[in-house]
C-alpha cells in the first residue's frame, strides 16, 4: 500500500500538538518548588539564632560609626 509522504508543516503541527500542556506542567513544578523553598525559609527564620543574627546585622548596618 502506498502511503503519502507527510509534509513539513503537518509534521511540525503534529510535534507542536504533542507538547500541549508541557508549559503548564513546568509552571506547576516551579510553583511547588517555590512554595517548598518559602516554607523552608519560614522555618529557618523562626529560629532564635537566625533572628538574633539578622537583628545584629540590621543594627550594625543602621549604626553611625
């Protein structure tokens, strides 16, 4: 049986359709990673040691020598 050759635009269109939803999945993964990183920062910044270090840095930066 003879099969017609796929034209270039049809080939590109078919490849493009296979990628539908890929950008949405990438955004979802990036959003989950950002939320996880934000949660980690909240846990770290709640500790007394880190809070004290940040307070010392701010006081040192605002002091006039």
